[in-house]
C-alpha cells in the first residue's frame, strides 16, 4: 500500500465514523420502522427497486418515496455514473440501528371519500362496502409513513 | 512529478491531522462501545492484517469462529478494513487503541511481533 493510499484510508475511516455519528439522530427518525431499515440495508448501489420490492415485500412506489427521504436526510446517495441504483452511505450498525428492535409497519387506511351530493350517483349499500374494502388493502404510496 | 507527489502527500497528511483532531472523540466512543470486553480489545489489537484467525484465537483464548464473527461485526461498524489474502479474507484494525488512551490487555500466551509474511501452501489453512 502506498503512502497516499494509507493516508486516504485513514481519512476515510475517520470521516465515516464522524459522519455516521452526526447522522445518528436523523437516522433514528428516518429509519424508524423495520421495513424502512430493511429496505435501507438492501441499498447496495446495484439492486433495482423492483428487486428490493420482491425481497422485502414493500411496494415499489413506497420504496421510491422512502428513497427520496433517505437522500434528503443524507443517508443515501442517488444513482450516478458509478452506481446504477441508490446506495446506502452507512451500515445500519454504523448508524446505531438494530433491525431486531424496530416495530413493523402498520397499514393505515386512507379516509373514505365522501361522495358529493351534486355529482355522486345513486349508490346502494353494496358498492359502498367495496370502497371500504379497498381502503383496507395494503397501501401503495407509503406517504403516510413518512 | 516527484515534487508534485510529495506535495500531495503533504496535503493529505495535513487533512488527516485535522480530521483526526475533529473525529477523535467519536472514534473513541465507537471503540469503547464496540470493544466492551478485554477479549474483544485484545482481538482487535492483534488484528493487524498479518495474523490469521487461528493465531489470534489462540492468543486470545477463544475460537477462530469467534474472531471471524467479531471481524464481520466490526467491518459493519467501520473500525476494521478487509484485506484480500490468498485463500480468503482478513481484517485489519483501522485505529490503534493506544492512540485513544485505551489500554491493550495482556495476552495469555506470548505474542510474537507480526511481520508481513509470504503465504505458502502450508500456511493457507492458518489464513482461513
């Protein structure tokens, strides 16, 4: 190892630890549920969102929203010329996150849309039930978990 | 060309000096939290990139599996760096415990000072 490489290695080691320590509070807020931390741990810069969806069972649309939040929080780098996908800048351990201690995501129902009296067609009880049923399905956006 | 390289090394040394100054407290915190037993501190201290798991395990009075498990955990923590060697992978400490005022425990057996060695076929088992 050359002197330059040795110095750069030392600089990186110190910077990583300092940066991880500075971001620990932000990380605790951003990675506050099991599924988010699981998705984060899969961000190796190569794996696509579709593959992460398959591996974690979190909808891709939700993953997409979460990734934007991770980038904004400084925990993840967006795709660039070196990485085709998002890349986690730290490990969960560096951020002091213990996957086993996190609670799982609770599915939140969207509010039931109230039909406008002027435009709403005459509906029987049956279609109304199907609307309620739809709100109980797993959410697609994940925005309510932000 | 050589003058330019020397100047760049000089700048890197200067950057490292200030980064060490700024980050010493955090690094010490991480080392103290992670290396919370005498055995862990000894294994970390012995992880110089030249010693294999079997040698370290023998000195620390534990199994090579334990050493390997610690190395994997410490790599995720960012306090060791991996080195590719013939026949496998080793880990090297990124920080010297003495630099942070952390006492290095005395090994149970006599430790020979480690030097970079040529890896022979006979040594490959030890590397693993």
